[in-house]
């Protein structure tokens, strides 16, 4: 028994793919410890940084089953932002972003499965423009290579761009380049009229900045 038509399932994945980009936050390390600004390593962050690029690998899946048949669609993408602009500033306890924006123009790939067997695949172009935005948040440095932000500061691509949520990242400074690295994932499940749908998002992202 078919649980959804191919077109409906593919549409859900496409929408999920857009939503998944909102999860590209500098996210998911352990919660904050220490005081504002954290410990060692915070001084090297202080200053003005030019936003260089955001690099992301994403995977989104929708799986629907009625207990007998299962349909699944997996969408993956790998992209690097273009037309990057904006500045990010760190002081001892606060980080501020000013005029940060970028474009994405790339291709995603969707794989469709019935009962675990691949029956179709499709590639489709996608593009986002994230308009310039500004914001600020308090931060804490954890140890020597991790950072926690108390609230969102960085707009990420979606149909309705919004700031990321509180979270953290690993950071590294090499010469005059600062790199923030994140990995995040979400899983949601719902059952409607005997059909259980599970959606999963995975994002691995890198944000790079240059000291001004």
C-alpha cells in the first residue's frame, strides 16, 4: 500500500530541506561554564572580523510508514556561500554582527526509497539570498577552543531568514582567519491516521572570518 504519492513525498522533502537550513546554527556543544567571555582564548577573539564564507553539508530525510510499507526520501547538499558581506565584532563579553549577508546557488540531490529499495533519484538547483542583518549576543569561551552564544546572532538561509538560536561551536584561529565549526541534528516524529512520519536533519557547517 502506498503511503504517499511520489510527488507529495518529494514536496515534503523539499520543504524540509529549506527548513533544515535554519538548523545551521553554531550549535550543540555542552552548555556554558565559567564567566562571561570565558577563560583562555577569549582575548584572541577580541576585535573586528570580516565575514568570509559559510560552508555546509546537509542531510534531510522524511520517512513515512503504516506498519506494512515504508517510503523514505533523503535530500543531501553541499554548498559554499557567495557574495559574502558583513562584519562581526568581539569584545570581552559580547559579539556583534553588522550587515552580514550572503547568497547560495547550488544543487541538491534527493533519493527516494520504497521498503528500503532505491527506486528513483533527482537533482534540483536551489538558491537563497540572505539579506544583510545585524545583531548581538553575549558569549562565553569554554576551555581553549569552544564558544557558547547566549542567543542567536547569525542569519541562516530559509524562506523567512531568522537568527540562529543559542548554542555553541568549536573555534580555531590560524593567522588572521577565525573558523567556527558546528554539527547539529534534529529528529521529529508524528502519527496521523495510522501513518507515522519521522523527519531528520543533519548539518555540518563551517563559518570563516578574517581579522580586520
